[in-house]
């Protein structure tokens, strides 16, 4: 119903209902016969406000007409902000927040986003939450984490400043941060069970580069790392990353060549000393980040396999970010590799919350986790500020592929200059094909006017980039996978209080 039709319906209700109620009451109580009907009606109309039944009927009909007008405007108003259309054919549909909540409600307990239950089938198809700083990403993360806690799902939480740890840490949870007194002791060697694990986890430490030239040297670096680490594992009682670094970067080429004799790494030692030095150089900035990690027997792989292992928090603050960046990326990659190596399970849920995804180093197994983690129970929630930042880390094609595998999308506000991000979000929210009826009128002097109607069917964006840029904080567009409609939602912030506060980070003063 367009504006003109709504106006006509309201005008009709305002005229017909009061008069109809008055006539019905007058006829029933005072009688109106054919003979003298005009005089009788005139008399009753003149004395309406002195005859309370007639006055009550008139104002009752008027009140009912006003209620009907309100309902007409309320229920005929479209959630779609564009021009009114008469018929929807296909594509995305935009509904209200309450309507989407009704459509996605299931019997079992569900995680929620902006109070809207997440379809259970959508949980393992992953979530992307994009928006500028302060628009509500952390609020959505907290709401989802709270739902995971209530449902006893397990979580890996990348936690800048320890904000989420302060709210959700419980006894039995694990912390990884070498500069926090509460950290678990961890070593790369804790993840080793078979010979192929050295190559498997070498990619977590020396991550894949998008440059073919750099990646060639990275492959040589992984080979040297894996063979040195493997030999130390077999010959040393308690090997560590410092031992690996001593051989790969500190000792002479002759000593290293002698140590790897009989392994595949011996092929790296040719008469070209410069090439050998380049291979060793690849490892020079990858391994030192592991040195500050205290010794201990915590294994990420075992934690993933233990259903009673609690939650895992990986924390840092702005001062620690650069020092921990390689280590954080290594841990996340190790988590993904470990989950992908587990047996398939439809009941398992391990949620990984990646806040500030673009601030991490490139995660080579993130793509594998997004495409193959569903059967393993892996659920990834990625937060990012702008698409161009992701492009700078992953490259254009890989960034698009990666976001395309996050099938649930929350589009929050972006800055007015973030046109590329807003355009991507608008395209992702897709289009609809609708019919609009256009009316035309024409008239000539002295002739009757003519009226015509034309039907116009065309596809168009459901949400324009400008609408995304104009969103207020804690507002956004939520889209689930499949044929579920999208909705413009308002996020209600949740305040979590604890009887005993838990600090986000407890600095390790001995290291600092």
C-alpha cells in the first residue's frame, strides 16, 4: 500500500465509521421511518451532543477509525527504505528486527546477535562483523560469548587489552601471553606427536607469503627449521626454540651443516654461501618471539581435544602487540591446524573469536578452517574495520574468498571515506527484484482527463552504501545464510559485572 492508497483508506475510515455508527444507533434507538425520515435525521443530528447514545456512537466510530488509521500506517510501512513497491519477486528481503527474531527462533538454546537467535545450522558457516571503531563489534562479541558460556560451548578468544577475559574468565580457563603472570607454559615441541608434525607446524611458525619469491625462500626456511627441530627432538632431553635458533642462526655454517648431515636439510648447503645465508636469514625474525614464552607442558592440540579444557584467552595490549604478533599468529594457526586434525563431530563447538583480524599476520590455515572446519565443529567469528586492510594482508582475491566463506554477516557503520568497505557490504547484502506501478494522468482543455498505469520491474540494491555509512553506533544490517531475510537491527549493550573483578592482564614484571 503506497502513500496515496494509505491516505485514501484512512480518509474513508474517518468518514464512514463515525457516520455509520451514528446512523446505526439512531435507527436502533430512535427509529427512522421512510415517512418523515429527513426531518427526523435532521432533528437527531442537531441534538446529537444532547443525546448521549448518539454522541457516544459518533465518537466511538471516530476512535475506531483513528485506531484503524494507525494500524494501516504501522503494518503497511516497509522496512525497506527505498521507494514503495507493489510486489516482491526474488532476491534479498528486508524485514524488521522483531520479524527476523521470530523467523530464526528454535526450540533449543541459541547464540544471539542483537537479540536475534542465530540459526543452529548457521553456526559452523562462520561470521564476519565489519565496522569502524566504536560501532559495536565488541558489543556483539560479548553477546555471542555470553551465549557460548550459557550453552557451555568452548571458545578461543583473541583479546586485545584483556577486555573479554575480565568479563568471562572462569576457573579452569587458559591464558597465553608471555608477558602475563598467569600464562601457560608452551613450546612448539608440545604439539609434536609424529614426524610429519614438524612440517605441519613449521607453516604456523614460518607463514605463507603472497610473494612467490619470498615464499620460495620461506619453503627453504621451513625445511631447515623442521630438520633442525626434528634432530634436536631426537637428540636432546628438553629441546626448545632457543636451541633451534642457536643452530639455525648463531652457529657457523660449517657447524650447522655438520649438525644436519644425514637429513634433507643438507641439500641447502651448496657452494653458494650467500644462498645458505638467505635461508638462515628467513628464520631470524620468526623464532625470537618464542623466546619469552615460559617453559611448560601446555599443548594447544591437547586443549582442543579435551572437552573439559575450558576456554583459551590470547591476550595483549598495545605495547605488546608488535612483539607478540608472530607468536599470536602462530598460536591461531596452530589452533586451526589442530581442530582440522580432529575427528568429525556434529556435537562439538569450538568458537574462535578473531577481533581485529586485519592487525594479525596472515593466517595460512584460516582459509582451510573456513572451508573445512564445519565438520570438525569449528566456528569462526572475525571482526574487521575495513576491507582494504584485509586486502593488504591477504591480497584482493584471497580476501574476497575468505570473507565469502563467512556466511553470516553483520554490517556496522563505516566512515564516510570508507567507500570501498561500504560498497562491498552493500553488494554482499545483495539485490531484490520488485514491481512498481507508475500512474500517469493527462488532460486537455475542454476534454475529459485520462489515467494510465505502467508496470516497472527492475533489480536494485536492498541497502545502499550511503545507508551503511549513515548508520549510528550500535546499528547495523544482519544477514544469515540461505533464504532467511536480512534485517536492520539495533544492538542493546549488555553490562557484565562480577563480584570479584578479574584483571585483563597481570604484567610479568620480571620480563618487563
